[in-house]
C-alpha cells in the first residue's frame, strides 16, 4: 500500500512550508502555492484537486493580517470564507478529509475571560476573526470529514526553504539584535506556541474524531511578561531587558485582551499541550539559541 496523499494548500506559508519539510518522506505530498492552485476559482481548483485525488487536504491558505482584512473586506471574505467553502465542497466530491486552520481570534470580541472552550460562543470583532468563524460554520455544512483547529499565536525562527510569520519570539530577537526597543502589551493574555509543537502532533491530529479543537500552549503570563521571559532565557540582564522591552500599559487598558484557549478537549485524546514557557525553552534548545 502506497503512502497517503497529502495536499498542502498555501504551501509556501508559515505552517505548511514546515509540514512539507517534516513529512515529505512519510506522505506523498503535493505542496501547492497560490500561483499553482487558485482556491477562489472553484472550477480550476476542482480540476486540479480531482487530478491529484488527495487523501487529506491541509488548508492553511488565508489572508491572516488583521490590517489587510480590515482594509480589504471583500477580498478577505473571498479568500478566507468563499475559497474555504470551495475546498470543503471539492473534498466532499473527491472523498478527501480536510484539516482547516482557524484562529483564537474568533474570540476577539468576547467580554468574558478565557480560557475559552470549543463550546463557548465565539464573538469576533475583527474582519479576520469574523471570516475565520464564518468559514468554520459554512465548511461544517459542506463536509463531514473535517478537522478544524483553532490555533493560538504560533512562533518560530526563519529557516531554509520556509517562510516566517510576524511572531513575538522573532520580534523580540530582532529588537535585541538591532538594539531597537519595542512596546509589548501588558494587558494581553494569549498562548504563545512553538510551531513544531503543532507539526510534531500532525499525525495524531489526523487520528482525532472530526470536529473543532483548540490547539496551542497554555500561558498564564501576559504578552509583556512572556517577552521578558524570552530574554531572560537568552541570558539577557534585567537592565538590558528594561531598555529593549517597553511595558505598554495603555493598550487594552479599558478591556484586557484575553485570547487564552482551553485545551481540555484535545488533551482528552492524548495530545500533549506544552506551556508557552516550555515551548520557548524547546525552541531555544533546538536552535541552540543563547546570547
């Protein structure tokens, strides 16, 4: 029996480019970029996917920049919602399973405190969060064999043949290297998750019952405290940290931004969830990162 066919949509993105590197010997991988597979064009996408006949489609393509979504609402809806529905419909036609990456930001507008479970009602207040939640709702109607993963804020370092994303870890390192101070929110709480904590669990995720799952790292520290923790782990002195990381107490002053997720559901299936601090330590070990 041959390897399972894995179609990566958004193959040059932060997560999928790393999946391609990590699993190219375990799966028969078809990594397609936006130029190779225009998922907004149903007929062309249908033709390509039917030719490949994938067993699993990993759908990570999206307009994920909050500002880009706010400034291009119609395009954000077309790419994040309509194109995702296209994938679900085509998967249903071809018998493929789909792993769809959603976001913690579906809870951006919630007024109650996290951590939020999969059963909590999501109230997004950004176009990005709204499109992700709408995509979830519509995809479920089109396809039964669907895993939806709501991810916390993923981080990583630049690597050969992969792309990087705007993430706290790399932002802090850049500030240190360039000796250029950055402001970090003290009134924000969210999981900071090493991308390989996700990638190394991919095969376990493919064995989960279909449904919505939260995935990421638990984190009781604020984003500011997490940034300070990163520098302390690098061996940076308190005096230098004070110069590099500026504590922003104005942002989210009126309403704390709490995007923490509950991972009890996915943990019940034996998938390990690290703390953000353990994830940061792991990344530093693997990249031998010490200053």
